[in-house]
């Protein structure tokens, strides 16, 4: 019997443990719902935006396949395009989840053929 290991994290401790974790995690997710440092700090209560980016880059450099997990709310859905652009630059996938009220906004955004 094998296990599929999935870890969703903020990326703050990952650089310290990265080399020990190589090859042990099947699904490595980093939470990031904005590319604005101040918004990230307000959302999370900690000033570690750069640490998340560092963690994503480090994971990629170690041969891991990290992804960004982003949660869209009606207030934040308009900021998802920069998150997706960042993910493209870093060569990672974005897993986007929407709160129910954000779905209508997302539908409107997508219907305008925005680059999502």
C-alpha cells in the first residue's frame, strides 16, 4: 500500500527543510493569493511574501513540481491575473479555488476573454 503525500503550506519553513523533503512529497502546494506584498501581509498577518517566492524557486531548483494554491474572494478575484502571470514566470501551476460569491465575478471576468 502506497501513500500519496500532499502538503499545502505558506512556504515560510520550506527553505530550512527543502533538501530533507526532496522526493518525499507528491503534491507540494504554496499558498499565494496575491502578488502584492502589503496585501499578502494583511491577508496572512505575517510579512513573508518574498519567502514564499523563494520557496517556489527553491522547490523548482530541487526538481520538485510545486504549485500555487490561490483562493479567490469577490474582493480578490481581480488580483488573480497577476498571480497566474507570476506562476507562468516561475513555471508552476495555479490551483484556483473560488468562494461561491466569487464565481459570478469569475464568470464575468472569463466571459470578457481576460488572459486567465
